C-alpha cells in the first residue's frame, strides 16, 4: 500500500466516541479530521497512528519464517512475526519482545528496511497504524517455539510465497517486496 492509497478523509474510529473522558458528558464532537473535542469542558484528543513492527527472518537456505495466525483479526491466514510498539518502548525493543513472546527466539541483529501504512481492524474498530519492517538475525532457530498466538510456523522460499495468502494488507505489501527481491535479510531495500 502506498501513502496515496490510504483514505485521506477522516478516521472512522472517531465516530465510535461519544462521551468525554474528562467530564463524562455525551457531548463529544469532531474537531478536525483526526481529533475530537468536548464543547462542555474543552477536552481535545487527537487520534494518532499507532506504531507496529514486523520481522523478516530467513534461515541459512534463504527461506522466510512465516506464521499462521491463531487469533483474529485474520485468523488462519499467513503472517510475519511482530506486533504493536508499547508505550515507552523503541521499535527495536518492541520487535525483540514480540519475537521472544511469539517464537521464543532472541534477536542477534536487526536492520530497519521500510514502513507501510495500514488499517488494523480489531473488535469493531479500525486502527490506523504504520508498520515498520526489519530484517532480523536470530541467535538460534533451534529454540523456535510458537506461542498461543501462532497456529503454525513455516519456512518458505520466495517462489513459494503468495502475498494474497497473508491476512493483513501491510504484510501483503512487505511480502510483495520480499518476493520481488527488493528486500532480503542480507541487503538493503532497493
């Protein structure tokens, strides 16, 4: 997905909020394309993009580590390991934590590649995110153990990958770039 494909008019999530979190009144109003305001107490809140991270991990044979999602959204589809960046956490720390939590692996090295805007549908809300892709090296693939978020772990060659098999739009873009050879674990994005 390119920036041009992201809807520019408003954030759908704004319409889900009616009550002011400061004064509790049923008076919240849209203030701008990405903010709401309470006319009763003046509270102003901006809906900013959330950050997420995704890992491209290849084995010695050049196969990409992919997972199958055990949970919604997009349960049963292919995915790349990663997740949301928590408060007070760098993207690199988040990626290390997510890889440890999801796969029981320790990252030995990582390199930022590129970012992709995304809309993440969860629990009836549409969150705007920016997903940061990293090429990662892990210490020992023998330690690989899936968490309950992961239904299956696969190692696939680039020619075995089908971007349409991945459930999240931003991940499809990352996979498309990987398939095209523009991204590998050893060289920078072209």
